């Protein structure tokens, strides 16, 4: 009888033990992720489905308030046309910007060629919260034709996704684009 009682008690306690084990593993995983900087997007990285309305992402929340307000107004109006703005990049930490530049140097083979696509942390408007890269293509197209109404201008001809706030654009239109960031005087600092 004692053996039957032991087996019955063992069957009843197994789910409890397994539940406690799962809870402990989740707690350890949460602690580990927190120790690593639990949010991989804390430096400005974003996932594919982030919009200009997702304040929980620093890439959005750390944008200049006037830029963010213009983007949200434009995105709301674009939604009436069935277009959704995705944030492919917004605010970036200096460390993240440095990683992007390093990756670009590896990809393009030189600092000079990489500079056509990625600025230094000291000069990047992304680090200041003054630029947003938007996607997908229909959102880029919508902004290229309608963005000036909101003061949102494409700055570089080689980057149809990169927009910055130019408040006067609503009255006078967007200024001429630079061929690429190497032509932008702000990048020469």
C-alpha cells in the first residue's frame, strides 16, 4: 500500500514540480536578458513591423518631437490611401551608428565608399533624432509626392527612404537633394 500511495503522490506532484521548473527557467531567462540589456532595440534597432506610432521603441520615442508630429500626421493621412509607414530606422545610439558604419566599411570596402550610405555617429542626423528611414516602397513613394506638405523631405537622392523635417517645405517645397551624404555639408564636421 505504501508503494501505491507513493506512486499516486508522485503523479500528483509531477505537474507542480514541472510548473515550478518552468517558472524558474523563465525567471532565469528574464534575469539573463535584463543583464544583457533586455531590449535588443534599445540602441535604435527596430523590427519589421514598427510604425511611427510605436512609442515603446527608442527609435521612435527619441525622435525630435516636431519630426515625429509631422510623421504621425503624414502617416495618418497616408493610411486613408491604404498606405502604412514602417520605421526601418529612426533615432540611433552613437554605438549603433558606429556599428552600422563599420558594417558599411566592410561591405563597401572603404570608408569613402561607406560614407555615401552611412554617416559617423558625430554627424548622423539619426543620432540626433532628426531623421527617419521609412518603408515599404509605397510609403516612400507617398512621401516623395506628398511629404513636403508636412515638411518631410527626402534629403539624399541615393536614399529614397531617408526623410528629415524641413518646416519651410510646406510653403516653398523641399530643398534640392544631395546626391548622397558625402555632398551634405553637415557630414563634413
